[in-house]
C-alpha cells in the first residue's frame, strides 16, 4: 500500500548557460509506514527530489514533468504538484513534514521550542484550547527525549542533538503520514546520531508514519531503512530492500559504494572504491552517466541510457552484456 | 620502531570564554608522538579538542602548558617550524584562495621557503608535486582555478601544497569528511602512500573510527579534552578497553552488525567550561564507580603498546 507515488519526475535548474537536469525521470514508491532510504553523493539530486516532493523548490529550480501522488489513508488521491496555495498549507505538517539537516537554521532563533510547537498546533488546529496545546507540546518533547522544562529554551540554548530532537518533535506535532528527513543526523556525533536513529525507529513503530530518509551515508541507511533507492546524476539507478542491496548489489555504482567505506568488524576487506569523480550535471556523459567510472562498462554503455527495470538501471542486467 | 619525529608532551590549552565566563578547558594533559613513515590516528567526537591538538602540534598557537618537540628539540621561529610541519584542513573549498591558480598555490610556499632557483625550476617542481598527488596530466591542472576542480581534486592540491616545503610531519585534520564517499578512499590512500614512500610522520584526525582502523597503525581516542585510550589500530577497534571507546564503536553505523545495539539514551558530551570532575566520561559511563567522579584516572599500561585512562582498566570491564 503506497502512501506516495512519484512518477517520471524531472527537475531542472535554469541558468544562463542552459538547464541543469538535477532530477531526471525519477519514479519511486513510498509505502505506508516504511523507512525509505535515499542515498547518493553530492549532486545526485536526492535533496532536490525531496524538496520537489514537499513543494519546497524555489527558482531557478523548476519541475519539468512527472507527478507526485499522495494517497490519504481514507480519502482520494491528491496530486501534490497541483495543490493550490491554501491546500498546500493544509497538506504540509498535517500530511507531510520535513526535518532538515541543520536544525539551527530550520528553527526560529527568537522563539522558544515550546512556542514553535504551539505555533504549528494553533494554526492547523484552531479550536484546540491553549491548555491542550501546552500539554501536547510537553508530551511531544518528552516523546523525543527532551525534558518538559526545556520547553522554554531557545534553540541556541540546546545542543545540536537536542535541536534536532526538537525539530523532529515539531514534525510529529500533527501526526503526519510522511516525514521527509534530509540528512537529519549528518551534523551530529555518532553516539548522538545512534540515539536519534533509535528514536526515529521507535516513533515510527508508535505513530506509523512513513519516512523518506536522505543521506550520503550508505552504511547508516542499510541499518535504518526498510528499502533503499540509490541515486546517481539525477536518476535512481537501483532500488531494493536494505538487505538485498547489502548482500547482492546489482548496479556497479552500488557495489562501488559498498566497497568504499571501511568496515568496523570482521576481516579487513580490501577497499575498491570508485575511480574518477562524480559527473558535472551540466555536461553529463552520454548513455549511462556512470559508465566513465564503471569497471564493468562495455561498448553499449556510452550510447544507451539504461532504464530502471524494475529494480536496477544497468545494461548488464538486461542480458545484453557480459556477466 | 621508527624514529619519533614530532612529540607533544603534556599539552594543555585553555581558551578564554566570551564575556568573562571563565575558561574553556579544551585540551588537558595530552601527550602524543608521531613516528616517521607511520600514520597515527586521533579519534573523537566534535568538540573533544582534537583540532586544538592539531593546532598545538602545528604551533598555530602556543599551549597553556606543556611543550612540542620536533626530533626531541624545541624549534624557534614560526617559519622554520612550518618548513617541517604542515597542516591539511577539512574544507578544501575554504583553504584554497579562489583567485589563485593551482600553480600559484604550489609555487608560493616553495618560493617563501627558498626551494626555487628559477622560473623553469619552479615549473618543474610544481609538475613534480602534481604528479605526486596524481593530478595528471599536470599541464591540465596547473592553470586551473579552485572552482574548476572537484572537492577531491582540491584536497589533493591542498596536500600538494603541504608537501611543497618538504615537511617531515603532516597533520591532517578531518581531510576527507567533506568529500563524497566514493572519492574519500583515493585521498586516504594517497596520504597512506606519502607516509609509506616518503617517510612522513602523519597524524590523521577523524571522527570516523572505522577509517582509522584501515588507514592508521595506531589509534588514540580522545574525549572531552583528554586522551582516554590508545593502541594498535586493529587491537583497539576489535577489543576496546575504555567504556567510551566501546560506546563509540557500538554507535558507528555498520551494516554488518550482528546484534542490535542497546536502546538506552547516552546523553551528550559535557561542557568544557565546567567539565565533570574526575574522569570526564563518568556522567555517561555505564560502569562508573564512586571513585570515577572524584579522581582523574591515571594511565594504565596494558602491554603491546596499549594503554587507557580508566579506573576499571584491570579487567573489571568486559
């Protein structure tokens, strides 16, 4: 049961020297209550995709095509890209919330965290009495591991981990169906990161929301996600369960990523890495964008663009090339 | 064991906090040695003082107490010291001047330190440096501006610039944490080669203990301004003795993990303006004893080059 379907989505950044295709022909399903990991390097389009889904893009970014369909739990499907201003206001927070990388920048510095939760409740649930709002704020903060007396703290008085917890509390305020998390733990230390990941999983069990979790850290995604989509140069190149991708990656890029990060346990495997550098989106290589860095590339790779079929976009997997 | 090149002895650094709120005790009694041809890792979370240690060793600022010795001697004069000890920073977008070409970045330190005889010689040396950091063909890179390079290429230029003065020790402060996963490996391999082939003493500062396992011979772990454990990389990561090192290892993302780590909340590192008394880890330590909050644990040698600062070092843990 999908809570959101992305079909053929394209996003361009318009510039004087032509359009940059940041996201090209991306199709994804987000299932109800799952954690979908979105992995990719800088410039792979993962954040642009998330912003497009939340209708958060600003010029010069423009959506060039495709659709984003949201399925209400008990109502009709909604085309997110066609929502009008007022509908969008109701859609955000209530149905879809976003947690950004830097909580310092997404929280209001001149307002206490309690007041910021209160704001969301006051605007979206106007008939909720003040006392109930306060109770709900306290409950939310405690739920993410912040003591009630911190309600009156300003963001700068909290540590990085606490700020991120507060941002998650605000996202939970209206019990949304989807939470997009864009590198929510990247700025945090590993111990704090681990605690927050546990928190996210526990909250998911409790509230049943779906998470789109974006990060460049594939090892982290493999632990937290149910399914993973790997992006490269604006396209999804492989999707699958975290387990399948970990044990049997099918796209050479996924394999390269897996063999790039050192492991903590087990024997010291040789690290292969990926030669070359991520491509310049202004001048993408023809055919498969990964072929100049691919150790399995063959003659067709520089002319034929592989399609996601159904889980992997690589010519090797279409029976046309070497195994 | 190869010769000690750079040594910090009992380094302590306190900074004045803003608006007279006392001092930030960033680094407390840190001793560290770097050996020729060897990579030593300093691991810790942000704010634990590892970058301050880097700057103390590079003599960017003087320690509050303690001393830095180069081949057993104190070196006078900033320029003379910089000729021997060089730094590489985390952010290659900030550490290169956007207005200058690669050639200028590399030629400048060589001229300042008097390695250049003529313009032709300069060109030759710049080409040699680019070759060493694998930015080839060199003609293509020499006249590029920083914005024309990728993050990994920029970091290679920063490394080449550090090598330009022919140093004996290199201090790399989170050299790959800003780079994409797929290109980190190449930069780390380059640093490893430099230590192996040129006999450089290298300090690799990182928050990523898994990468330290692969690229360093020895790992020293730091917490809240103090060193807490040290030993050969493999031994330390596979059988840590200090509770904090264990927590760090348990927290690192690892898809191969067999058991799910426990779900308790672990709190956050302490303020360094008023650090906890005794062992600075005791408020978060799962096995703290009464003595941990009152006295700083001394160093316990565990043999095989390993030591730790923990009241339970004698085996009660684990």
